C-alpha cells in the first residue's frame, strides 16, 4: 500500500489540550485534527479530503513558559484593573494605550483620582471630561427635557379632548389633527436630536475606553520535536500533498514553525512473518506514537515491549475530522494509546512497516 511519509522537525511546539485554561497543557504529539487541518491549509483544499494518519515522534524536553493573559471586562469599572483606550474599539487586541492603573484591589477611583497611577494625563482628562458630560446629559434629560415632554404630552391631551367635541368633517377638526401631527413631529425631532448628540459626544467616545485585567499564565512547550507522519489517502490527494508540502509552515500555534526534512510517497508492507520481522532486526520502535486503542483491545494489533510484556501508555480521546450540525462542529473522536518502546509481533494485523533507507517505521493508521 502506498502512503506519504513526512519527516519534519520543530524547534518548539505546543499542541494545546482543549480543556486546559490557566496552565495550557500540551499533547506529546499533535492531534490528528491539527495535522489534517495544517495539511489541508498547505494544499489549498477547500473541502475535506478523507485521510488516515499515523503520527509518531520524539521531543527532548517539556518546559513551562509564562505569558501575560489579557482579559477585557464587559464594562468600564471605575475602581479596578487598568483603564485603557483601544486603538480600534471594534476589536479586542493588545492595540491600546494605558490611561491609568488601580493600585489596590478595591477603593480606587479613576474619575476621582483615588489610589491610581496615571499613565497618560491627556487621556485621563479626556475620560473624566466624558464622564462629566454624561452627568450633564443625564441632568438635562431629568430636568429640561422631562419638562418639555410633559408640556408636549399635555398639549396632545388637550387637543385629543377637543377632537371629541368636533365634527370629523369640519375645518376645525382638520386643524386640530394637523396641530397634533406637528407636536408629534416636534417630539420625535427633539428625541432624535438628543439621541444623536449623546451618541456623537459621549457614547461613541466612551466606547473606546475599557477595563483590562492581566494575569500570569503558562504554556507547556515541547522542545526539539521530531515528527514522522504517514498519510493514507487516494493517489491524487497524496500527489497534491507532496507537491505543496513546503507550504506547510507550522503545526500547532502559528509560531510553531516546521522544517521539512523528507517527503516521499512510500510503499508499506503488512502482516510480516516471524522470519521477515527477524530479518528487519526485531523491529522495535524508537519513537513514541498514537496507537489505535480499539485495535489493541481486539488483539488485531499485538504490540509488546522488549521484555515481551504488554505495553502500557496514556489513553487520549483525540479529534480527527468533524461534521457541521446547526453551524457547530461535531468532532469525530478517536480513542488512542500514547506509547513508546513497542515492538512488532508476528500476530500483528492492520499494522504496516515502512522500510526507510536508514530506519524502519511501524505505521498504525487511525
């Protein structure tokens, strides 16, 4: 059977476990969905091309790297966090100017200047000016605008009462109706002018300000990663993948760059006899790999370590491909065992061997 063998290295990589937040933990090898997505992007595929993968490899060390997590609150808080002005308030990003920083956990006030450290005095003055303007607008609504609305409402009521005593066909009735329409139009015009003024002078400008909190969090990072990926698919898909393999820039995060060492379409062998296995030199894997849990459980794959004992490993449920249902991704999860130091046994089935020039790889597709 033909398959595409990709050998690559990464200086460092992070294959995030979805359920981890504060400490972003990593899988020891990239999940199937991560590799499939990267290969599809590199090849320019717009639709899913069915493929099975065998993923194995090594890394030299796992370390934690710290990073600053930025959390923007839903509203501007006057007494906590960091007051910032966004460069573009349509996007939440690190593009902002610091205005002031609260020094204590509570009891601070950016507006009153209580226990804060001002970073930008001009923006601080602008922020306070907007808050003062909002107070003036609120006071105007509660006093002058409210009185004006009451007067207009009283006039409408008077005209309504007057209409009840008039003949609908009379000229006087028509004049009253026209006067009612004028008052309603004036009322609508006043409300619209206040709304536009409030948006242009206050709401649009204050929306550029936000409250930010920061916290120290960690990534688990794998260093000196070596990956051997075998891809099983139709011949046309394998050809396109091989032709576009150097478009593959990263696996994992966008900054986890890859160096492609080899990319070849190879012939795999299956169901080797004991004599063939012996000829290959016991064929013990020097890599760690994801192995199909179900096939191991059903004894379709017989993998043992050097001492002949059944291998142990870590069980994972990994995403492979997905289907869309009501605009949501429903992932097809695969149960696998992450293990190392396993050997090929004469009773093994659904396990292939890739006879490379310098190495023999045990290949288990999922």
